[in-house]
C-alpha cells in the first residue's frame, strides 16, 4: 500500500508492486497500470470514432460522469475534435488527488488540469437533472451498481435524463460490468437503455486485470462503426 485515505464517500487505496500500480475504491479494483489502457481505450474511442464531427477540430462538447482518475479524459483529449470536457465526479478528494499527485498525473497525462477540462464535484444524478447544457458525447464511467446510491445511476430515470442531455446526433457509452461474470447485469444495462429510448450497441474487450469486460453504446439513431481513431492507440483501433 503506497497511499490510502477515507473520504466522505469512499475508501481510496493505491498499491504498488514493481511496475504495477493499482487503484481500489471500497476494496474494489478500479484499474491496474499494466492494462488500464485496454479498458479506457475500449471505453472511449469506438463511439467517438464513429461520430459525425470526428474529423472536425474543436467541434465536440463531451461530458464524463465518474472517471475521477482522469484516465477516460486522457483518452478523449487524443481527439482533435474534442472542444470541451466536463467531468462530474462526486468525490473532490479523488479528483484533487489525480490532479496534483505526480505519480498519478503521469498516468493521466495531466488531463484534469488541461485547459479544455472543467472538473465539477457533484452528484451526477442531481447535476444532470439541473443542467441545461447539451453534449455531443457522454462517457459514463461509474463503479458497478453494488449499492442503492450507485444503482440509481443505472436506472431508467437516469438514462432518460441522460438522453435529454444529448444533441440530436449525440451518443453515450456506459461501462457495463462483465458480460461473462455478471451476464444478467450486463444485459440489464442494455435493456434499460432501450427502455429509455436509445438504440444500443453492446460490445466487450478483454482486460487481464478484470477478465472479459463489457460496454454499451447508446445512440439516438442506429449506430454505424467508424474509423476515425487517433494515432498511437495501443489497443482499441
């Protein structure tokens, strides 16, 4: 253990073993530096590479819900099309840690202090209901719904609110746990998105620290895969 703290919302623990650094929240693994690129590239790039404005510089406003470690934001900033990123995370201690601690900012490439990025400390459910801003793309990177507070962020009500926050050609991607180890939960996310009015595109990627991991793209029109991936990706393209 190289760092640990308890905040109002969670227990944050970072471990180190040689070149492998791992983040745990409330005892649950969030990433390993050996393979986190697989998870975050697979989360961010497939939908964004297919969007109409993918080749137009500074054209897209992006919302990230959760993801306080800044890894998803790091991937978003690889796209010249991204104009602004709004990150909403409940725990300000988490975003502060990943904005200031050198060993962690090296991992996220200083993404949380980038001039394009606005970090907001708030309950995503409440913030989304009160915001009137529209987004081209939303990345939902919450922990798995292991309690009521998290479960509301995977609900029909939340997804309908999320749909209203999208521009007409907008898309959302949601980390959706393992389709292998938690098959019912994975397909529940798919069905709930459909009930909220989305076209759904489920997919999965192998992340050694987690095993087979699932994601779901929600779109307002039928999804067509694209090829506008940024250069230098290690896995997603």
